C-alpha cells in the first residue's frame, strides 16, 4: 500500500511540483480573496456554474489519467504490476485511496465551495460535488485497473510522437523538444501565469502616463515567473542529460546555449506585449525584454551554486526582485541594469558551472 | 604519465565518497575494482567532468580538467554503467551529436555501428532494451580521437558477439595508444586483454592490487 501510494500519488505531485507551484502563484498571487469568492458564487448560482466546475475538474482528472497510464508502465515502476495480485476488495480500497490522493486539490476546493454555499445559504446547490468526486475517483480507479490488466510496457514506450523531419543534432532544439514533450503541461501552465501577469502589467500601464520604470517592474515580475521553467532547464542539464557534461564544450558555448534557450522562452509573452497594442516603443520593449532575460539568467546561474529544490530557490528570487525594484525606482537606467545583471550572470557561470 | 589525480575529494552533502591524495597512471589498460557503492561510478563521472569536485585532474601532463575543460573532455570519453539518455532521442541523433562534438573522423560512426550490430538507429531510446542502450553508450565512448576511455561495467547486458567485438575494439584502440579504465565485477581472464594493472577503490581511495 505504502509503496503503491508513494509511487503514484507522491510521484504525481513531485513530478508536477512546478505546475502546482504556478497554480498556487496564480490562485494566491493574482486572484484576490474577493475574486475567489466570486468564482465560488458563480459555480453555485449560475445555471452553467456546476457544469463549468465539472469541465475544469474533468481537465484535471485527464491530467491524472495521463499520468497514471504512463506511470504504471514505466520500467522503474514495473514492480507496481504486483498490485494486480491483491484480492479484489483490498485492491478497490487501495485504488480508491490512490484516486482520492490524486484528486485531493479537487476535494479541498469542493470543501471551500461548501463553506461559501453555507454562508450564502446555497447548500442545496452543492449536490453535484459529491457525485463529481465519486465520478473522478471511479474514473481514476478504472484507468489504474485497466493499466494493471494491460501492462504492455513495450507498447507504451513506443507511442512517442515522431517528428515529420530529421531531428537536427542541436542541443537547443533537443532541449526545447524535451520541454514540450516531457514538461508540456508545466510549460503551458507557466505560460498561462506569465501571460496573466503580463496582461495585468499592460492594463495597469495603460491607466496613465508613466515612465519606463512602472512597466519595468511589472514585466520583470512576469518574466521571472518563468523561474519554474528555468529550473526545468537546469534539471535537464544536470539530471536528464547529465552525460552531456562530459562532452567538449567550453563555458562560453554552454552559457550561450543557456542564454539562447531563455531568450526563446521569453518570446511568447514579449509578442503578447507587442500584440496588445502597448504605448511602449520598440526600444523600450527591447530594454524590458533584456532586463527580464538577464534577471532570469541570473536566477538560472544561481542554481549551479549548490543543488536545491525549486521551493528553496524561490526565496532569493523574491528578495532579489525587491532589490531590483528599488534599483529601478532609483532611476538607474533599465539598459544599464540589464547589462549589470548580465555581467553578474556570466561571472557566476564562470565561477559555479561544473 | 597519462592521467594524474591530486587531492581529489568528492562528497554528496556531508557524505564523502572519494578522497584520493595522489594517483597516477601511464598508458595501459587498467581494471578498477570495488564493491557495490564503493564509488567507482562517482570516480568515473568525476574524471569525465560530469560532477563538481575538489582537487586536480590532469591528462597527458597538459590538460587540466578545471583549467582546460574543453581540451580535456575532447580526449577523455566515458561509457557509463547504466547510461541514461533523453527517451525521445534515437541512437542516430546521439551518434551525430557526439561525433560532431568529438570531431569524429569520417567513417568512424559507421564502423562502430557495425561493430556493435546497432540495427536500431532510428528507434527512440525509450523503446530500446537495456542492452541496446548499453551498446549505444559504448559506441559513443569510442567516438573521436580519445586519449583515455573509461568504460564503467562495459560487459553488463550486452550479448556475446558485442562482447567479443568490444574486446577487439579495446585492443585496436590500445594499440594506437589509448588508455582504458575498466570496471567490472566479472573477470577479464577470457578476454585476452593485456591488463597493465588493477586498482581497488577502498575506503574512498585507490589501492594498487599489483603491488
């Protein structure tokens, strides 16, 4: 039981730590408590509210389904196939425990909706929540049972998407392909969070005639929300493709690759800012982009100082952002700040990279 | 002197795995032994520049791993015991990438592919068996013009034909002056390999077994 839960539930949250972190950022950073409340009331009062809630929960359940179907066929978890030998009753209870563990965020949110319903005297409208939980649990149990009955590891491993062209022997291309293939959902959620912050910065900027300092703070914060993806790039080099470190590439080449990767990562939100119709000129946008890039690069380089969990790396980011904000407000030119951060990043790379 | 190590220390947190005051080898084929968990793979990964460490590692009296990281890595190749590669890549992708980085001479990739019987070049690594992944890692370890090749447990999971071809390759490369560091729990007696010396990794240091 313990091994089964550790290998499924804990692994699910561990592998998607970046994703959940971003969700927490959005829920508790971007949305105020009043907006949370409004959402819950919408789910309870609107004719389509409970259906909207179900759609959102189904999307989450599909994420769990995809994880389960994949996880139970992984060579390192082949031992889990022994779960099929459990007696039926025991298997049902254990699979239910697993399913409840996986949908824990939905259970917690459901409880929140219950409490709002009580305050608003709308408890009668909460009746679909319990059937939803049951439905999601049965769905996950069925997928796990199906996978235990069909443990075709080789088949599962071969269902990888083939590129329609010959893959270039290029590190940057491989890294981006890995991000899309293996960290696709984290990438998506990170970008959703970044987009929301970017739009918020643009909306705020459009409310008056501010100088470049205000968007500089907003844009940098939005760009910094790519920290989770930057951390994934660090894991790619230091865990997934560790052997690549034995190849003969110099420090400048490796730093160049990291800079190119981060520059590409920041492009979508930069295009969003351009397409939003901002009053900022191209050279101002370019300064903000380079400031965001150097800030994120400095974060990435700092990861090489000592191995740390993502959560442990975020506190210095918050402190660094506050210092940077003061520097921006102190009227240090944005381009100069970006250059200083870039120099620090490169110096850190020379010192810590190995 | 082919490879020299001085005051090498490697720790994982507070757990020290390697503490080698001094170790030098000349050209030859060396068998590195050690119990499970003794630190052989950590030693090899450190020598290959994959892990940070304290101390000094110098190749061919000229190339310091820290001061000349590119030139050093150009001349030292590693085949890992349990190689891990991104699952979506194919052996063809890896061979092309590493061949370019190691400046592999024309025809070398094809020769290695034939030597190891790699008829699965366009299959993703995720769908390869452990033997297929191992053969890929061995082929990658022979690319370029290395001065030292480290093979960590090269015999595990490969078939008899690949094993025989591997020994032939080792002998050919050795005849051209390449030094080998091999680790294996299986003895090399039936291999006809001209072993120069053997060392054992014991209490975090390398101890000569031929003395």
